[in-house]
C-alpha cells in the first residue's frame, strides 16, 4: 500500500520498458503482449487479461449488479470510479484543470478529450473516407450520415432509433427500454416512470418551461445556475475577485474577460470583420447579427442621398441674398423697397427693411398690408 504514495516503480517490462509498482500489475501488463487471457467468464465464452475486467464484464452483461450506491440520490454504479465521478455532480467539484485555459472537468477522460481542442489531435479515423475526428461518437455519427449504404443498420423496435452496431443496439435496449422495478422520478415534477425512455420523453415536455422564478421580480428561467447569477443583481453579491486589482464580479466569465483585457500583456483582442462591409466587432455574435442585416448597396445610396440634400440647401442661398438686397415678396408680387412711400413713416425714403427693423416683429403683418395697399 505504501508504494501507492510514492513514485517508486521497481518492476520493469522487458518488452516495452514500462515500469509498475507491483508484480501483479506487471503480470497483467505482460498478458497484453502475449495475448494470454487467463480469466474466463463462466456464463459465456469471453476471457479477460485481468480479474477486474472479468468482474466488470459479469456485472454489466450477466448479473447487472450495481454495488456502489450514492448516499445523496438513488444512483448506483458497477464501478467505484463512476460513483466517485457522479458524487462530483452533487458537490460541484472539478478537480481536473486544463493547463492551457480555464476549463475544468469532473474526470480525467473529459479533460483528455478537451486537450485535443488545443493539440489538434484527431485519433479516430473513418474506415471509409479516412476523415479524422477528436471523439469516437462524432465519428460514428459521420459514418451513419455519410456512409450509411456501406454500414449495416440496426433499428430499435421501440423508438425507431438507427444504430450502427449490434452491440450498441443491445446497450440501447438495456439502458432505455428495459423495465426497472425501482421508480424513476421526473426532475421537474412528481411523475414516476419504470422505463428510462419514457422518463426522457416526458422530461422533454418540460424543455421550455421556466421553473425557476425570482423572489424579487418577474424574472424566470429554465436552469438553476442562471437564477443564481440573476439573484446577485438584487443582492449585490460579487463573489469573483480579481487578484490583481481586487475588482469584484458577479460571474466568473466576466472576471476572466476583465483579467485578459487589463492584466494579461500577451492578450490580443480578437476582431471579427463583417464580410460585406468590413466593419470590425469584438464579438462574433454581434458581427453575425450585423452581417445578416448588412447591405452595402443600401449604404451607398443613403450616402449619395445625403449629397443631394446638401446640393438643395446650396441652391437656396441666392434667394436669401435677394432678400438681403431689398426685394420683398408678398402674394407672388415682388416689391422694391426703395420706390415705396410707406404709411406710418415720417421719412418718405425709408425702406421697408428699416421700418421692419424699428417696428419689430409684432407689426410685421401690418407692414406687409400697408405696402400692398400703397402699391395699388
């Protein structure tokens, strides 16, 4: 047992030079080289390299025993490692952190799969067209969609699901369509089911239901984590603190954006350009929304229309100049101020513009009427 706490691996494989902590682990490893499968199943013809593989096989295929049970819910598992991973869904623990970004996972498998997004590794290859994929599930979907004529199809008799492999069909039937004595409750209401497929179909009816309602306002949402973030807008709680400037945020995502923008010297903000007009955006979603409505031809016509309006304004200048020169228009008749003797003026040579200036805006209408009478 003490060897599990040290990095000592004294037992060496002479074929591949891999080292192991115990003789048992080395012996099991050597069986993978020789092809020896000493552990045989008593219920079928299968044989395995290790005793642990045989135990798991019998539980999955024959006994369906699930000895590892969750203390917080009714979940049970064949393997202890799966129970440990399940418990993290209750505690929220994500111990496996990506060294290149902020991603964290509940288990090593998901972290390993995530690391392929950084390395670009695609270990799964299509046997028909040799296309490569990061996940086996993605490759299976590709084969069904692109090469279904070359692959045998197995249809589920209960839900018409098309499955590529016969073994996968057996798993599908066992997991979804097998009657279970234990009751399975809907996570959204009090309904109870004995078949997993019926439960899944029922829960889809709650898909657009906004179960979580805010106590302080009319806001409602589908997921509890969204409600947790919203409530902070009422309480003012900001649990995420920047270690560089002590500024606080309601969401971890906002903290990450803040840190990159203000405290990461190597950060270069991404710019997403509209393919139609070349306008830049800091977010792809904003650029995509703009691109859907963007019409460069319409913008050009709007710009040319503005130019025409400016020209119209310039054409009005000569009329204003004529008014300043002393021409007064009333009822379509042009009157020369210098040739009129205006009523109410002591100076016969006074011009209409002078009288208008001294009389004021209140007597402007009376002045126009006087000029009209004197003309006739």
